[in-house]
C-alpha cells in the first residue's frame, strides 16, 4: 500500500543565499558564511558579522503555498566573539502512513485502516563564534531536534453482547541536541578553508521504543571539508564529507551589488538537488531568491511506501531526498551599515595614465597617494582596501593607526602578476578605495577613473624599452641560432677577440634581407612592436627595429645600450639607435677601423675598456657597414659636436639582461 503524504513542509533555510550571496548548502557555501541564517552551516562564519545581523526567510511550494521558514538574529559583542539565535517554525517534516489491520471477531474478520504518523522538527538553533587570530576562527552551533511518532492501535473487550473495539493513539517522543563544530582558516583574502565536525548529539531521553528505532533521524558522525575561492567578480565553493556527500556552487557578480548563483548537491556521487538564484544588496538590506529542484526522483510517482521511506535515511531535516521543488526567499539586515563615520578620504592623487606591461614581474611601482583624515576624537585602527579590474593595486601601509583629527598620507602602488589579463588596447579602468575603521564596513568609498594602456603602448621613456625585449623567445632564438650556425665555419677562423663584432654584423646583415623600415610620425604615445611581431610583419619603425636588433644581440650574449636622442635634429623629434659592446679591447681598435670616430670607449661589466659600436637600425636595408657608418656619425655629432649629453638631449641607456 502506498503512503499518503498529508503534510510535507521544510523550507530550505540553508539553500537560500545570505549576504555573501551564494546558494547555500547545496552550493558549497560553508567557506563564505557571514550571516545568522546560514550560521548553522558554518558557525565560525559568524565572526564576519560586525554588529547586529537580522534575517527573515520564507518559502513557496506548489502544494503548500507560501509561509515563513526562519527568523534569526546575531550580535557581535567584541572584536572576537559573536552569538546568534534562529527560530525556524518552518523546519518541520510530517509523514502519515496508512496502517492496514485485520480484526478477528469470532468468525468474522473486520478490515480497517489506521494511521501511523511521524513528525520531525528543528525549531531552535544557537550559534557561537570566536576569532582566534586574523586568519583563524572557531564556531559551535546547536540545534534542538524533536521527533514524534504516533501509532494507532486497537483493543477488543468482550461484553455480554457484541465485542467492544477501542481505538487508541499512542505517542512516542524523542529529542536531542545536535551540535556542530567548525574551524575556519583564511590564509589569504582569496582562500577560505573550513573543517566541520557534524552530528555531535546530546540525547535528552531514551528515544523511540526499540521496534520504532529505525524511524529515528540517522545522526551518524560526519567530517566535512570545505574550500572556497574568491576572485574579482567570481566565487566558487566545494564541500566533501566523510559520508560521500559532495556540494559545489559558484557565484558571478556582473555588476556591483547584483549576484547570480548556481549550485548542486550529490550523495554517493548521484546528484539529488540543483539550485539557481539571484541576490541584490542595497544599503543595509540584502534580498535573495532561489529556486530549488529535487532531482532524486523519489517523488516521481507522487507516492512512497513505508519501506522506501525507511531505506532513505533522514540525516538532516533541512536538506534530504524528501524535499519538494520550491522557491525560497530571504531578507537580511546588516545593522553595521548604520555605524558612525570616523574616517574620510581627504584627497586622492593617482597617475591618470598607467602602463601595466612596463613593470617587472612582481615589481611594485608607485602611482600616487591617498590622504586619510580621522574626523573623530579617538585613535583608530584604519584600513584602506583598493579594488580594481584588469590591474592590481595595493597601498602601504594597508593597515595603520591614526590619531584624532590627524591626516595621514598612504602610498599607492601598481604591481604585476603572471596571471594578470593581457590588455591589448587603451582602456578606461575604475578604481575604488574603501577606508575602514571597522571590519567590512567602509567609512567612505571613493572612485576614480584612469587610462590603462595596451601591451604595445609605450610611454616614451627609453629605459622602459627593456620590457619589449625578448632574448629567450622561440622566434628570436631560432633566428639567431640559424644565422650563427650557417656562419659557424667563418666564425671559427676569426680571431676570438673579434667574434662578437662579426656575430653582430652577421645578425644585422641577415635582417636586411627580411625587414623594412617605416617611419612612425607619432610624437606622444608611441606603439612598440615586440621582436616576434616585427619578424612576423617584416617591418617596423626605429623603436621596433632597435628592440628587435637588441633582442638578437642579447640572445647571443652581446651587451648593448640604447642611445636616446631628443630634439637634436628637429624640434620635438625623438630617436633611438643601438650601441653594442664589440668585446674588443681599445688597444686592438685597428683590427676593425683606424677611424676613432667610428666607436666610443666604455668600460664593460668586467671593468675592461672596450670598443662600443653605434648602429643606426633604421638603415637595416643598407646592411651593417652603412648602418655603422651613419650610426657613428650621429653618435659623434650628438655627443661630441653638439654636446647632447651636457645639454640633456642625448644619453646612453644601458640595459641589464
């Protein structure tokens, strides 16, 4: 005989998103818990509540309509301790089974159908969290679980006439406190790790009679590990337990204060629930709505036998196979947003043009400062949090103490990481600065816009041409090795002292066959091609050719420098050409030329005075000798005749590999 489900009621508190706004429970939300309604999932997350947090959650199902599921309140008492309380009138499961009986009365048999009813509820929960350090918190949550079993039976009493049948309902009660301990570890702002010890029961009675024990909640001990990752506009969480439960979900933030989420839950590697939702934050309010789909197929025919019910152990009143499809919605109020403002951003001075690709890997480059003013009459511990897309910005110091009415200047830096996205064209980027005197609640937020230039844009500083050099790129190494290998026999016959000079000559002469110079009239923001790009295009301007030839020299171990000339030949005209170390001691200059104007003498990195050869790379089509001749004439004019170095119009920029 099939079960008739009179009432099935469990609004999925843990599946609705709160604050962090990720689908909870069935979406791996444990690492991101930060509100009272989700605190039973990971009580250590309550340390993220600043002052008061109030939450209300409801539900809607096709068969039951709408109703309230839970209301909760949390309070942080000091920097380390927070408590929360949740009342959940909607956390109830009620099943009614038909119980057929045959009553023998003399020679007659009376068939009847009684009822067997089981009610599970979890109406009260308490949570406590303690912050052990900046990275570590511990939490405890306890839920009061009630189980009621109603069994209908009969007794036959003999009388002088007809037998008397008495029908009586017996009630068996059982309750216990089900506790959970969680440890939250955050090694960085982007990673959260949670270890949870679940189902730590404290029995309040002896439970159901032995013959009904299999109807009790299966509170087997469970160890769960949860991992959460935060990125700029994306969060992802995953949870796995010792009972082979797997939960995972993600959240995307397409615009500020709007959150889109999706998640799933599986048991024994079978997906049993799916959820999608959306959240909106405005001021002190957080609104969330989510749709839950039960995929376990246990209600595929809308019927369930008692044996089927007993084979699907209920481990959690909130999340189990018997949950019907539903919509859940919640509102959360974060009272901390009402706090008195103590700090203000007095001034922000940030470069309005930034070239993030012109920064060494992991190097920090100063781009400006922020002035912070304490407008209160007390000493504060303050913190500045910069946020931006496309680029990484940090401040120093990030956390600092500021006296009453004091103004402090905080430096801002940009830095480069290997996983930063490549910016191809000039882009406008928003930067947001939050100044806080308490965790998670900004006293003031200011936004600015700056221009971030693409990977080929150059600011005109010759020193920064080093960021375009590619000594070890496959294209450069392949070309230079091929050229040197083809002239291997010739080079072996040359005096070793002269080999670098001839290597440089052979490299340039080979370029003359494949590269053409084109003039670039740009005088402000220039564009520089990377060496492999110039090889692919077979053309480039003076900057491109200087970078290409310098990369080839560097790839075979020849030291070089850029010659930077400004407004020497024409007003507002800038020019770059190459100076390379031939490795030839000045005593042996006659081995390559008797004209002292064809070279300059510079101490190399070993302290030896060697001949450095100027090369005009724009004459690439006219080969090495002509490029050397013109380069030498230019160098003599720029530095000797016109005293360019003295006037600040000509300089040698040495590049370290």
